[in-house]
């Protein structure tokens, strides 16, 4: 039983090593002088953070469709055009009509593109 008390815990060795390295690093930073001490401290912290970050790589999910989803959706863009066209119709009829026509064309074209893309 006396031998078990003398043995450090498995994590204790790692903690002691980290404490020793921290003391060595702080001694080196303090020896650098007051001018560059703050920069060296920040540099040491950034190096430590960079080396100890854990990143998990995710496997890409395979999509069923051959084409990736487009970030541009004509149906979604037609809604604000429709609302702005309705607001501008009484104020400035030519621009309001143009926006309404554009919204209808984009909405119908977008729905047709969605229907054909899914097949």
C-alpha cells in the first residue's frame, strides 16, 4: 500500500510536465526585457492555442442530385420585387409595372426550374 501512495496519478505526470514547461517559458519571456514581454506572451499563447486546437474533419455528405443547390433563388427574389412593385405602382407607375412584371417572370421561371430540376 505504501508503494501506491508514492506513485503519482497518471494525469499527475502530465500536469507536472506542463507546470515545468510553463515555468521555463515564463522565465524565458521575463529574460527578454520589458519592451517585448507583452508581444512574446501573446505569441506564446497564440502558438499554444494553435497547437492544441482539436478539429474534427467531417466527411462530406453525398447529395442525391448531380447538381449542387444554387445560392440564387429566383422565387425568393421575386417576392421583394412584387412587394416593391405594388408600393411603387401608385407612386411611379412605369417602374411599379416593370417590377411587377419582373417579379411574375422570375416567380414563374423559378417554379418551373424547381419542377424540372427535381425530376
